[in-house]
């Protein structure tokens, strides 16, 4: 028998390679992280072993992500913890023994989706009473949501928020040992626990959190309330994580934050996002770097220069506009005008001519007039976005804009939304065809579900390309001739001479 390990005496760096079956779970739990969570993962394994004896297989876990890239990144961490605990991932919730919904609350339809699914989960639980149901993420940070779940969805087992996802094993253990719903929501946190297992969705690309939270309080937006204040990770910590990813075969990293352009401002030794980007670009093995999201108000010349100089930085910038009207932008608390946005686009294009620009636009913000809306259309035409995510304004309780009385009637918003969508699509299909006939590098991501014998990958500009190939190409960067422009994607052919 192997000697039992006291996790209180193990260093954080050693945890990733530890065999959890050797942990002495009869000792007290460590009162520091991440050791404490490894202790609870080991504790949960007892339950997993019992499950295996009873059912002759490992328990299945199913996680659904409802939100943005940061939400998706959190899901990878949750899956990592569950796998370490002994769960296997299941692609179907119907056969799962644990279902976890990682929720989003940025617009009301995100919430409605979750409530819609919950009804179905109740029927699943009736059929499989041992099923454990957990809800976590941004929506759970809202008091009225948690109240509603307690009252109307009492079959839910676990409820936790955005600040304590790293505690999944501890919370799960609490539920396995107790009888009632476990609820653990934190208002805020200064701590971020990073050295926990994570399961990457793709072997060749990965998101990397560089900061958490947001300080901008755009007047329509709930994110600062549910994700808390801005916290940047230490640059060395980020670079180490990326070096490890690169050593593990990752070719593309996406640096994640609600406003990456303000990265590092609150660090003890302040550091700019541009400097971080240059350092990431020096890491061997990393061939492509993306980042999300850039706030126009904080996009510096230093960053434009870094994008120009670093060839590994993808030729794509997501630059949310929100509105083209300076009057509305001011009320949105965005801190830039229409002219400043256009000027910024001009400067970026001068430095990086082949850049592809995408954006987010909200229609129907309180008080938006037809003239304001025309300003938005004007910017869309002037910039020529490769694509735009267009959203109907959604009232979020607790935000300043929600309290306004001049909300726009639904029919007016819908009409504007349709017109915006049409304009965006028309322009995008022209813009997106600009590389037709050229040979461009494509990072192959998957086999194509719709067309047999084809694979799909992405250009530096983030556009999709489908071309003949098989699964062995996944993860490779190949020169592909773009033979057909299909509006929002290309068809292509590997360029044999250039390989
Ligand atoms: N931090 C990012 C965006 C996060 S939310 C940024 O500032 O760009 C993603 C997008 O959702 C936003 O860009 C905005 O267009 C949209 N959004 C946010 N709140 C919204 C609301 N209340 N109604 C409609 N769309 C909203
Ligand atoms: Fe929301 Fe604005 Fe922060 Fe983006 S920058 S998350 S839109 S408050
Ligand atoms: Fe949604 Fe939370 Fe992201 S509200 S958009 S999942 S930060």
C-alpha cells in the first residue's frame, strides 16, 4: 500500500501530478487553496467508487455553457474538476448523472433559455432520481434568480456563482453528504484560484483568462454586477500558463477579459496589454494570438503598434461599437464618440491594412431615435465590418438604463433590428469575399459535419474555410487556396505547392 499523503504539506505546483487515491481523506481539510479543493476531489472519489460498484460504470457529467468565451472557459475548469473526481464527460444530458448549467444573464433571453431547460431537467430527474442538477455562472449572481430557484425549482441540488466555481468539488461533496440544495453565492472576491485541473475543449487552441470582472458600468450592462470588479492576473502567471499550453501542443491562444485594453492597470506594478501581447508573442510554439474584448475607449496606439509588429497576432479585431450615435454613446457611458470610433478604425487600418473588424451593436437603447439609429447605420457602412453581432436592447434589473421611462416600443425596435441586420449582412458578404483566389493559412479545427470528406478551419481573420481533408489534419496550420466566397465563409483547397 502506498503511504497516505497529507495535502496540507504538499506544494501547489505538485498538485497537478498527484495521485488523488493516495490522499489521506481522514485528516482535516487544508484551510488554504488550491490544496483544499484537491482534498475534496479526493473525498468525492469515495462516492464515485461507490457509484461504480453499484452501476458498473463511472458517473457521467454533462455541462452546458450558455454564455460568452469567459463562461466557456469556466466550463472547462468545471469539467477538469469533475474528471479529476472520477466523472466521465457525456455529450448527452439524457444519460448524465450530473448536469451542470453554466448560465449567462447578459440579455433576458439567456435567462429564459435556462428556465425553459429547467422544466425538462425536472422530468429527467423524475426518471433518474439519483441525478444531480447544478446551476452556476452569471445568472446565479442575481438574488431574485436564486430566490425563484429555491421557490419554484426545489429539485435543483447545487447553486453557485461566478466567484467560487473553483469550489465545485467542495460544494458537490456537501450535496452528496447532505440532503438539501447547496447554495453558495459570493458578492465579490479578490482571490482567484488558478492551479486547478482544466479540460480543454480543443487540443490545439485555448482561451487564457488575463483578467476578471469589469469596471466600466456601461449603463445597459449587467456584467459588472455579476462578475465583480476588474482584477488582472500577474503577467508571469499568464505567461507561465501559456508556456505550459504551448508545450502541450496548443498553437492558438485567445487572451480573455471583458476589457483587455485596460489589462494591468490595477496591478501593483502596472503593465499594459500591449506589453503583455508582445511577451506572449515571444513564446515558442504559440503561432496565433487572439484577444477578446477590446473596449474602444482604452485601445492605445501602443497596442496598435504591437498588433502591427507581432505577426502572430491574428489580423482580427473585435471592437464593440454598441451605437453610432454620440448622444446615445454618452448615455451608454461608453466614453467615446462616433468620430472617435471612426478615427480609431482609421488608425488601425493604416497600421494593419489587412485587419478584419467585427463588432457588437445594440438597437433600441432607451431614448434611441430614428436619427440615432441612422448614425449607427452610417458607421456600419463607413467601417464595413466583417460581421456584427446585433442585439435588441434588453432591460437588465439594477442597471441605470433599465430604470429609464423612455424605453422603445417593441415594434419600433424590431423594425430597426431588421434593417440593421440587412445592412450588416449585405456589407459583410462583400467585405468577406476580399481574399477570394488568395492562398491563406488555415488552422484546421474539425471535420465538417455537413459535407463528408471535408474539414473546417479558420483564417487569421477568424473566417471559416471548408476544404477537402480528413481528421488527421486537425490542429495543423495549412496554406489553403480560397476558391469560393460564400458570404460568411469560404470553400477552399489545400495548396500542395506551398505545403
Ligand atoms: N465586455 C464586452 C462585452 C460583453 S457583453 C464589451 O464591452 O464589448 C457582449 C455584448 O452583449 C455587448 O457588447 C453588448 O453589445 C451586448 N449587451 C450587453 N448588455 C446588453 C443588454 N442589456 N441588451 C442587449 N445587449 C447587450
Ligand atoms: Fe458590459 Fe461595458 Fe463591461 Fe463590456 S465594458 S462588460 S459592455 S459594462
Ligand atoms: Fe453572459 Fe456572464 Fe459572459 S452574463 S456574456 S456569461 S460574463
